[in-house]
C-alpha cells in the first residue's frame, strides 16, 4: 500500500510541475500585409537619410472595430489555453504616455543611432512571441466567409516559428469575431503546440539575440578594439570575446566580423532568466557587459543603444 501511495504522490507532483510549466508571453498584432491592404501605414525617417513605411497600429486600433474584435478573440482563445498575453492597444498607449517613441538617439558628440517605432514597441512590450494576424472576408450573397492566417514569430529575431490558416463556413453572421473563432478553433491547439515547443527550446538552449560593439570616433578615452587593456596586455576585442564565451549559454555565439572600431555578434544565445530568476532580455545582457568594461582594470565608458528587443549596440569611449 505504501508503494502505491508513494507512486500516486510522485504522479501528483509530476502533474503539478507540468501544469506550472512556463508558457511564452504572446502579443497578437495585425500583419504588415493587413495594415498595407487596409491603408494603415505611415512613413518615418530610418535614421540613414531615407524613409521607411511601417504599420500604424495606433491609427488602426483607433478606427477599425474589426481589428479590435479580431485581436480580442485571438487573445481570448489563447488565454483559455493558459498563455500570458500582452495587449497591443495597451502597449501602444503606454509608449505614447511615456513619450518613448523616439526616432533618433544622439550621443553627446553627435553620433547617431536610430530605432524605429515598431522596434521600440517590441522592446517595450517584451513579448516572447508575436502572433501576426491576417484575415479577409468574402461575400457570397447574404452569407460571408472569413479566411485567416496566423503566423508566430520570435519577437527578438523576427524568425518564423509556425503558422496556421483556415476558412470559416459560410455564415449569415456579420461579426468578425464569430467568423474568426469558427475558422481558427479547429487548428489553434496544433499551432499553440508549435509555439510551446519553440519556447521550450529557448528555455533549454537560450534566446537568440544580436550585439554590436562600436567605438566613438576620436573618443575621450582614446581607445579602440585593438587597444591593449588590463594587466595581461590582451587586446580589448579579445577581452570581449572571452566575456561572451563565459556568459552565453554553452559559449554559443557567432562573430561575423571585426575591425579596430567594430565587432558584430549574431546568434548570441543568452539565458532566458538570470540566476535570481528574473527574465533576461538583450538590454539586460548588454548591461552586464557594460558593467564589466566599466570596472577595473578597464575603466571604459560605455553607452548602450537599443535597436529593438533583439539587438543592442554598445558604443565604447563615451557615455
């Protein structure tokens, strides 16, 4: 009897742990294609003397009740399955209230780094996965059918995780949310399984981000990446490579190229959580490197520039 009670207790504990398994935070957004087709685009400078078209989420949410209904329905379906959610409309309001939408960031010496409003939105929201939603309604006499596409994307890299698509049966209903639920519900669990599997891989192998190291021209510190620093006479680039090897998950990163003023790292695998259990993002990881370089024996001033959620630029020589 004791043996059976022990097995039952272990099964109960296993089920409890499984039920508490961490799920990715999601944010549902209209796709670029939907925004373009419905006229919700705006033009902004890209920081390099050119202009770029980006989705105007604020205007779309302000004027399209169908969009609000569609996002609310997908949010409801995901919440029912235990996924934590960031609401797009609330994140847009938060950015506006905090005046966080900056198109241009300038250093004290005039060096410029740009972050687009979409990059800023993703960085502020900090959702693990973005779900891009596209739908189209066709009229068949008095009846309507809705076709949809859902695509999950890693919000840090923009890489596609998986998709789902389908079409509702012809209906007399004029409510987008009703048609969307009918079309989506048969496929959503398989879609969610792919999202969860991807997140589980991130949990085990680290999140993928990018870092750039740059040096301000004629900086007051008088350093570049070939400068010998510290007590061992290592070049600064070697010191940074060593720090990356120690602080990434299993030392996994790719160094794309380097010069005396520039290093580019991609496929940098950072832990999902710090040792204290706090969620780790690209900026938090970059701050760790900044703090390391600021201390003895290096004493290097470092400025961090955000380029969205999945990329940071550390500029050496100035604050």
